């Protein structure tokens, strides 16, 4: 039986750009939550009175005058396509479960009228996507050569005699050497064994980014609403990647599995001010999220060269512990009543990209999100919602994922998202004791997908998401 090696490396050896790509994965949240929240495009920082709105702005919890238990279910249909062929992934989930305790005196008009408490489970992101694309010159072999030639190049004896234990040798270098994909030249430099003309990339992603929220909020004189929240995010993400390069006679295939899990913490504070009955102004601030992570990598490589098949000598599996800092977030919103028949809200969200601790700069852009939400009362207790969201890209133009010269990770793919847009509509019924709502959301993205750092011309990938959401709540 072949031995599986476990190599533990310090997070110091991870390159800054990999850090950037990982932060991107957990910074770009999906628009998920209750049906009302989804239907209004999440533009509820100034409105409150909803479990998901209270997650964004804990001051929104102070709008409650009843205890409430709520749950939400949704069906998500994700589709990706490069040209004519499309790939679909369906997923059912429970993105929100909330319990709220409202404690106060409804007859009181001045001072601290209500003190409310909430525990809420929320799904921030569904990692649920499959991408299959074709291209020429994916750059896999060239990337392996670059890594092996970094810092003056590796001598051949460094790639022999248990190289998996050498924390100065990248696993890609070992895989390329043991499958005869790279050949040595003078001065410890390496070149591809052959040139490939065609290639394909397959990516399968699955997992969740969830958050548990504990919040307190107070209603002061029915004019000021303040709130505090403690948030505990959890991550469970798995990616399988297959890169194949071929010239129809010879071929090389790299299979990589990357799994990441962890727990983090952040705090939030919020405010809603109602200067008069028909106007609300809201703001919230969330601290950067510090996440302790465990990362696991598994890799296999197969080549066919000159009619001979090769496989690396030992399957590779490694685990490291590291830490990510996700962006701080702020939100500003204004909402006004429409002739006592509904509300319209405008909202701006800002996520600040953290600096790389070693470089002192940020290879990322800040995220700017604009939201507009509308709610109209169609009949007594019956409401119609609509929303639109525009979210800017998180990464700077044409990023490059530079794997470290001694990295155990082999998933060399990365992507650039132009922007993300959402459009939604919803229908809800609210009474003194029951809340029932449904919503539909459509999301679209345009991705520039790269197979490796040496893949110069990105593959154009178009993704769309259909989300169907239903929420049921009981008030008492």
C-alpha cells in the first residue's frame, strides 16, 4: 500500500496572492436570508424588523414588539457556461433560523421602551458551482517549471529521497519531476518535457459559509434604535480541480483537492434614527473577521509521454493551519414611506480590503455595493417586494495567482469577477401572529477564469443563479 504523507507547514509559507484569493472567496457573500430580505435586495439597514436585516444591522432588532420564531428554506439552481454547453448544480438549504425575544412596555413613549435579544443562524454563501471549460495553452507545465526554477532553481537531488518532507520544495515540482513532465538543464534550471497545444479545466465547488449571531438592541423613545451583535462564522469548503493538457498523442493531468474549514469571530454595532414617522436613517459597522483555518490538500498527477504512462510515486496529502482576516464592513441606508402604502430604501455597503501583513499593501480592491429595495402594501396584510443589487469586483484587474516556491497547494486556478448583479421580487403576508413570504432572485456574473499563472488568455465564463425562497414566522 502506498504511504500517504502528512506534512504540516507554517502559514508563513503561503504566498500573499493565495491569501488574496482565499479572502475573496469569503468576502463576496451571496444575497441570502429571509424571503422579505431577498425580495428587497437586502436594502434593509434602515428598515429593520426582519431576522436577516438584524444580522446586517443589529439595531433593526429594536423594531420588534413581539417575540418571534422564524425559519427559511430555499432552492438554488446554479448554471455556468463557456460557450454553448452549460452545467447545472441544484441545491436545497435552510439559510436562516431565528429566535427573537422582545422585552418591554408598549405603552411607554419615552426612554428605553424595548430591550430585545436574538439568536440567529444565517447562511452567507453557498459554494455550489461546477465549471468545465476548454482552451489552448493552459500553462500548467510552464507554471510547474517557473516554481521549480524560483530562487535559483532546484537541484535534481532535492527532488529525490523523500522530497515531500522538504519544506523548501513545492509539491508541484515533485509531481512534475516524478511523472517526467519537467527535465533539468544546466544551473538547476528546468524546462517542459514537451509542448502541449490543447487543454481543459474542470472545477467542482461545494460547501457553506455560515454565521451564528447573538444580538441585543434597544428602542429609545421610538426614535433611536441601537444594537450590538457578536457573530461567529464557520467555513466548510471543498474544491476539486482537474487540469488536462494534451497534443492528442501525449498528455498530462493534474487532479487537486483543496478543503478548508474553520471558525472565526467579529462584532457589529448599528443605529437607526427616525427623525419623523415617514423617514428612517440607518448605519452599521462590522469589525474585520478573524478566522482560524485548517487547510487540506490532496494531489495526483498522470502523464503519457512517448507512449509511456507515468504516475507520481506517492499520493500526496497535506494539512496546514493558518489564519485569514476578512474585510470590515460598513453600511449606510435611508428609507422613506410612500403615502403610508409602503417603503423605498437606498443602501450603500462598503467592505474594506485588509492589507497583506508582510507587504503592508493590499492586492485587493474594496467592495462597493449599491442596493435599492421597494415594498408596497397591495392589500391589508399583503405586501409586494422588489430589489436590485450591484456589487463591484473584489480583485484588482487581471490578478495573478503566484504559487509559492515551497507550497503544498497544487490548485493553481483562479478567477476575476467583473461584478455581480441581482434582481428579485417577492410576495408576503403579515399579521399579528403569522408571517409568510416567498421570493425569487436572479443573479448573474461574468468571470475571467484562469487555469494557472501562465494562462495568459482567460476563459470567459458566464454564471447565472435562480433562487426560490420561502419564510414562515410565528409571533407571540
